[in-house]
C-alpha cells in the first residue's frame, strides 16, 4: 500500500510548497528528489539481488517500503515537472545532477523489471506444470487382482507442497 498525500507531505514537504521562490527552495526540492531516488534505487537493487538468489519471500517483504518510496518519488517528479522553469533558472547545477542521476536510475530499473519478469515466468510455468499434473487422470496400466479389469480412471486427489525447499 502506498502512502497517502498527507504522509508524503510529512516525508517530503519540499514537494508541496506552492512556488519555488529562491535558490534555497530550488536546491531543497532537487536534493529531496535525489534522496528519494537514492533510497528507491537501494531498495530496488536489494530486491533484484534477493530475487536472483531465489529469496522471494524476503524480496516480497520489501514491497511496502518500495511502494512508499515510489509514492514519494512520483510526487517529486510531478513537482519538478511542474516547476521545471523555476528550478532550471534558480538551481541549474542541481537540475543537471538530478538529470544525470535519473539517467543512472533507468538501467537499474530495467534490470529489476527483467529479473522480476523472469521470476514471474518461472513461477507461472511451475504452477502450470503442477496444475497439469494434478488434472491428469490416474489409470493403472496393469490388470487388477485375479486378472480383473482396472477400475475407471479417477482424478488425482490433490497436491502436496514442500515449503522447506
């Protein structure tokens, strides 16, 4: 669950000021967005490593923090977009640093999305195979006791999952 507007305002008040009136406010907004991006990158990189290592439960535990950081980041991006002219005039160096950091962020995000997509595809394939196996009818391939014909095939009774793997 992501943060609501009030929670974002408490975490990043720089993204809620009406206007950018001076250099200090412009620098503060750029610095806060850079901080939000750095925190989000750290969580994404951790998630990527955990998924690669097959620690999906631990990676899943990062989801609430990731959702909150995405909320702050998106609010910051909206604020920067809405005040681009003022930021560019008052803090051009910070805006350029922010653009560079955003350029570094995109490949990290692409890698994360590729790893998550691969993990999802693998789990979908496993679930499909399990479902197919559970849906197969059981039919003996031999005759019953005293040479009698086998009973009619029946559906599998269920599946068992070993969570310790």
